[in-house]
C-alpha cells in the first residue's frame, strides 16, 4: 500500500516535470516590425502622368485591406518619376 502511494506520487511529479518541460514560451508571431524607408522611388508608366501629378500610396494589411495609412507625393518630371521620403510602414504591403 505504501509503495503504491510512493509510486503514484513519483508518477505524478514525473508527469508534472514532463508537462512543464514540453511547454514553449509563448511568442507573438504576429508582432509587427515597422518597415522604415528613407526614400522609396520609382516610375509611373501608364496614363498622362506629367510633372506635378499627385501620387497616392496606401498601406495594406495581409488580407490586402487598407489600414488607413496613406502617403502622397507628386511626379517629379515628365518621365513619371516619383519619390516618397521618410515613410514608416507597419505592413509589407502597399
């Protein structure tokens, strides 16, 4: 009777140790790391984009829905060159 009780206690503690050792520290996989760019530039090659035409860039979430953050700039020359300066994005999609 006493040896059975000792075996049950040892089994209980062994189970607890095994259970605790298999637990992982919870990590936040959805943690947002901001993307900061000093300059983002490119060319627009469709439509009548001439010097001074307004360009908008909208940040999107992983489902491609707008997050509410938007950035604006204008065309620099008649070739369609644009440049966004000092932007911080919380998503990799725009």
